[in-house]
């Protein structure tokens, strides 16, 4: 019965024929679109819908922050504990407000600016009038840096709450217009800064920052009535009304890049996730690896872009906010050393005291956990389980290798159990839980882990839907053995949805959606697919977003998936190091032509030191991965390769082999960067800069898992040094360059010479594509061409190979000196 419902066959012969032709041409099954619209129209329609939705959600997010502040103040007034606080290391309201203040007051917060907040070119008049600002030092057309609230309040000026009336006034009865335009950002923080101003007058911390003052406001609620807070937040008189739009202007480089991604996103997503066989896709992985927007890293001498948003130096000197923020942080941490110490030591321990049999999950799951050797919960599991079991939406951040997979699998299983017993009369076999993740290997890993936990649950199944396998096989599986839990990569799932394989109907029963590596899935390369999938899911569901890194952009857009009143669980801790403390991190800076020799040297040394060595060498592209693999193999090392240019069967075999083995080196592209749990990796080497800070953290996190020790080395060229700025808060040590024995040097040169020139050409093309996609580098094409020239020599090419005209055009490299075009 199920199979007939699931298949949803096209009714007419012509539809059938059409589907067949499409399936043959695209290799991924029939693609038909409802209403007879063509693919592009369908795509555009969805994109527009997604854009509208995003705009709406951004508006909602602004309101949420305002509401959050209001509710904290109200809770304090009522003398009740804040409902959002738990004992699981979540941010307390106070910490949350502090975090928000820091986030928006901090230098670098300029990327939170959006055009709704007014033009950068003309700061509002009140800003120009601010005491302590040096007008003459400001560059015309630029917005000033954050302003110290102390400077906004002249000596002797006291802000009082106009009780009952509900607005804040100064001693003269005027509205207080303390504004922090430094925020250059959302209006949501206006209330914040205004509250701060009020508190400045009332607190003994006179002259302190927004964060301290808000803290005091919360702790001294008598200073402001709840109505006054509301009114104050909403009062249009308090802040000047400016044009309301959302998102950045198209002239911003962010959109330039997104435009590029628009063209390449699918290819890139496919390449990264390996969703489809990709031709030259990965070589030119432009979209997926595009750098995070709003990065504050500078490219030193390569930074040629002069942006209006750069802070004028002279003005910086007048108002160096970073120092103030540090000061505030120090002040706030005074009196809480015990807590900080406790937090630090806790961070190093993976397991908590709590046992799985105490947390109210099914005894059959507990039995399976015990069999797998899991008795105590990890800290992240302890922190999240109760929230998830209550059915709340959650966004969770926890360091790599701390047990996030089990943390979402346990509530997922409970959800299935509950749903199975609540309603047994269904027309189609339901899917209760959908887990999305970015790569095929990760999907298989999660499914395998789920099967371990489901060992004693007869009747609950898990199925993976990932690219690289035959579509028809997936379909047969979906029909013959329908599972309640689906683990999928977005591309393949979307293919099933669009092909009407019946999965949409089954997804109508969905109770829980999980996004593992959520920040990556909401990144530009995947976001559109994820949005389309989410559009097909019931609104009444629980959503869980997990990752080791949650950049602020992701928090902002997480509500594409999450409910407004979701819980944010951060087990890393605000201001704490985001990488596991037991990983020794270092970096080396050397010209490209030395990289292969250095990698070989590091590996040799490591093998001598660690008997059971297990190393991952990350390269920036699949082609470079292949090149490095061939080279190390020539050098007689025990090495394997994995990247999206390899067939899926091969990838699975290598992944399994590496998981089980010791004394093995895996050369990998970013397909192994996230989520892969290879036990006991002793060293991670990253050759070349990762696409962003987050990727650095995830790649590094393949070692030092479960609280074990590990080592990470980043090897970069001198011109890539700017990236260190992005990870300057992480504990990296600089290594001096090793002495390479001349004989080894010769051997390596010989080995490079043995690699075919066609391979080298493709390595060059891929390299160019990767770095062209990195904003800081890709925007100066002439320099990029020069760097690529140097790189080509390092891989043994005499001259840089030519590009196809079309490729050069797409990459913006036509007519660039040093770039050859194929005739
Ligand atoms: N409660 C537990 N007790 C013991 N080991 C555990 C427990 N929970 C998870 N683990 C183990 O910890 C390891 C890391 O888990 P997992 O892969 O889920 O980490 P993660 O936080 O998802 O990492 P990443 O951020 O890299 O994806 C796995 O080997 C897993 O088996």
C-alpha cells in the first residue's frame, strides 16, 4: 500500500517521458516542478520567497532582543529568577546582556551595520554634536567608531526615570539622547545604550560602559519601571527615525560575493558535500569557500580595498573602544575569579557527573549506551538534554569532540518513541526526525551512531540520503524499508523532495529537525537548499541547531529554522578559547616552494615521536590534496587521500580504514574538516589558510577529541599571514623553520617532477579558484595572478597554465596580467 502512495507516478505518458529524459540527462532522477513552471522560474520563485522570509525573520530578531532585555528587567522587578537561566552553563541574563554589549560595542561590530540604520555617510546630527568627538579628524563620509557613553553624558547631568510617565529624561526634563552610533547596526541596541545611560547616573560605576551599566540596571531595577523600559525602547522620539530597510546595500562587497555565489553556490555545495559528480567543480570552488562576510582580518600589504567602513586612524586614537571593552571585561570579572576558574577546569573535562540512567530517557537507550561504554553524560549532553526533552528549540555551541552527536540523537530517539505511541493510524510511513549535515561521510557517521543507540529499539530505523549513491537505490530503500529517522545531506534530500518521490508527504509528520554543523548549513553555499527544505516541513516541530562555532551572522539568521523563543546553549563560555585546551597549536610561515618539504619533515619527525601516529593533512582543494598524496606516496609514506573528486565508494572505504587504523596519514580536502570522528588523531596539519576562522577550528578539532591531547600545525605562505589576525585569540605558537636535509630536498624535487603536468595544471586551476573566492585575496586580481605564478613554480610548473576563456570570465580574471587564456 505504501509503495503505491509513495511513488506518486506522473499521471500522463508525456510527463513520464519528460521525467525519464530529465533523469537520463541529469543523472539524478526525474525533475518536475509543480504548476508546469520551468526549473529556473521555480528556483527564482523559491529564492524570492526565501529572501522575503529572511527579511521578516531579521525584523523579528530585532524584536527578540528588545523583548529579551524587557523580560530580564521585568523578571528582576518581579523578583523572579529569569526563566531563561539554567544551571547548565548557559548565559545568564546578565551575561547575555554583557555579551550583547560587548558584541555591539566592540570594534569589528561594524559588519553588523545594515542600511536600515541609515547611511554611513551622514551620521545623525546628535552624533556630530557629541562631546569628545573630534570632527576634524573624521574622514568625510565615514562613520565614527563606537562612542564611550561616559562622553555622552556631560558632568553633572543626571538621568532620571520619569516614574509613571514612562520616559527617561535628564534633569532638565528632556528626552535623553544618548546614542551609540558606533554600533552602526541594528536599532535593537538603542534601548540598550539608552538604558545604560540611565544607569550611568544611578550606579556607582559612573563612567562605565554599556555592559556594566545594563548589569546594574538589571540588578537595580528600581531605577526604571518596566513601563518606562518598554516605552523607552519603543519611543520613536528618543531615537531619530531613519529609513528602515534590511540587509546590506548591493554595493557592499558582501553582495558582490553573494552574486558570485549565486552563480556558483550549487556547484560549490556539490563539491564540498560531494552531492553530485563534479567536473571541475571543486577546482573552482568559488561559492562554498567564500570567506565569511564581515571578517575583520586585514591583508597587510595586499589589502588594497579602501572601504568607507574602515575606521579613520586619528579618530581611533580618540575613542579606542577595544581598550574600554577590555577594561569593562576586567571589571566585570573582578569578584568572580572562582567562577572563571571553575569554568576553565570544567571546560577541560568532557564528562559530567550525571549518568544517562538519571536523565529520564528510555531504559532501552540507556542499555545501548552502556553497551557502547557511555555511562556518564558529557557536559554538552547534560547541558542540552533537559532543554531538548522539553521540546524546546535550541541553538547549541560546544567545542569539537565533546559528544554533540549523542546530544541530539538522544532527544531524537525520545521524539520518535513518543510520536510512535501517540498516533499509530497513519496513511504513509512517517518521518519523525530529520537530521541534516553537510557531508556524506558525516551523514554515515551519524547514522551509524544512531544505530548503536537504537540497538534495542526494534521497529525504529535510520536511513541516510546522500549524494554519490544511486537515486533509485535511495528510492527503493525509502519504499521498502521506511525509517522514522532520516540523516541527509541537503542536496540529495532536496532532489527527493523536488522529484516527488513521496518523501514530502512523509515529512508532514516531522517532529524534529536537527542541523548538525548548523553554521555551515546556514552558510551561503547551503542556505538556499536548507531554506527550501525547511519550507517543506511542518511548522509545528522542534528544531535543534548544533555546532562548535556559531558566528554572529549565523545567530542572526538561525531563526530561519528556529522558533523565536529558542534556547541558546553555549558550553564554550563567553570569551573562552573556542578550541580544546589540550591541543597544542602552532604555525609556520614559509614560501610555497618550501611547503612540501616542510610537510614531509614534520611528518617524519612526528612519526619518530608518536609510535601510533595518525595524522590528517588538510589541503585547500581536492586537486592539491591529490598532488600532496602522490608526493608523499612517492616519498614512501603510509598515506591515503580523501576528497570529493573520488568516487563515493572509495571515500567510504578510506574513511572506514582511517577510522580503524593507526600509523596512517590521511591527506584530505575539507570533506573531513567537520564532524568526522576519527579516534586518536595525533596531529592535524593545515597547509594554506582555511576558508575562515571557523574552518580552522573544525579542522583542528579532528585531533584532541574527548578531552584527549592533540597537536595542530598551520603552515602558511608569508602573504597568508593576515589570517593569523582572525585567530589571534587562539593559543598558537610560532615555530621556526626546520632545517631540511639537502638530500631530502632533492628527493622531493624528484618526486614532484614525476607527477604529470596535466595534474599540475589542474592543481594550479583549483588553487586559483580557491584563493579567488577568498575575499581578501580575490578582490585584487593582479596580486592574485602574481601569487598564483609563485605557486605554480612550487608545484614544478615552468609557466602558469592557461585558463579557459569562460572560466577566466567567471572568475573575473580576463585581461589580468599574468593570466593566460586558452586559445
Ligand atoms: N557520554 C559519553 N561518554 C563517552 N564518550 C562519549 C560520550 N558522548 C560522546 N562520546 C564520544 O565522544 C566522541 C566525540 O563525539 P562527537 O563526534 O559527537 O563530537 P562532536 O562534539 O560532534 O564533535 P564535532 O564538533 O567535531 O562534530 C565520540 O567518539 C563519541 O563516541
